[in-house]
């Protein structure tokens, strides 16, 4: 029942099968990851598929940022999705959620933005919503996905339904990094517009409906 609700309200992550040629190419790329250096990728390579492969088959988590030159991540006071305060470095095993944070220009934010990747029964569900003022600011930019060592992180919540959120309470050096831009964010045309003071529940309930409304920039669905 919960799976049906999640599929109805949110967008489920695409199911990806890797070809033998992809696997060979991605393994070759993996062998070049070292010392936090920027990876040089051929234009034909899908960054999402590459990152997903690295997440599923190797020991990586991801952190998306507008800042291209982070040599070490410092634990900072932040709020977990359940509103608990913690001092940690945040990461995710879901590349597309991380890409959102890399290409969303935080300097263009006005008020609130809402997003997440929920996990239930090993399936992932996405939602992304900005208020109208932020969306009108054209808040997209280039950014970087940092590859972080998974074995230094833990998941703060092990419930059946949880966010794909990982934390580390120590300093973390990136293993490598990849440049991304807004065209790499496959949910860009599925970013909804929410009212400034509406509840998170309402945003969830209307999220998919709003993204399917071609005039969502002109009015809100109630």
C-alpha cells in the first residue's frame, strides 16, 4: 500500500541495467579515481549512469556542491530530515539527489525549498519543489559531485521508509569529483512550485499534480 502511495505522489527512480560495454568503461574510470582529483569524462558518458554504477558497485557516497574546490569536508551543524540537529558531513548514495544540490544555486534561494529522495523496500522516490520567487530567479548553475568514502558514514535512520541520507561526524577528504550542470539533473522538468507558507504534507500531496500542470508557473493547484 505504501509503495502505491509513494508512486502516486512522487517520481520513482528509473530502473537502470548496465551493458557490458558500460561496465568495462565505468570500471576503467573507477581505476583513475584518486587524491580527490577532478575526473575527465568523454562527452558521451552519462554522469548519472556512471555515478549510479559507482554507488551500486563500489564504496562511494556523493555530496553535491556549488563550490568546485573543497579539499576537505568539515562537520557542520545541520538538521536531519526528522528535524533533529546534528554536527556532521552529509552525503547520499543517490546521485540524482546529489546532482540537485550541485546545480541548484543557493544564492538564488528566496524562502524555502523542498526536496528529497525517499527509500522504501530498496526503491527510491524523488520530489523537488521551489517557491515561486526562487523559481523566477533561474536558480541553476554548474557544480561538482564529490565522491566520498562510504565506510566513514552511517545512516541515522534505519526505518523501512527513510531518506537516503548518510552522515559522518569527522572530517572527510573527497576521493574524486565530477563536474555537472543543470542538463545532468534529469528531474529539472519535474521541479514543482509550492506556496511560501504551505505545509510539507501539502507540498507532497500536490507535488506530482503540479509538475504535470503546464501552467504551474502561473497559478497553484489547490
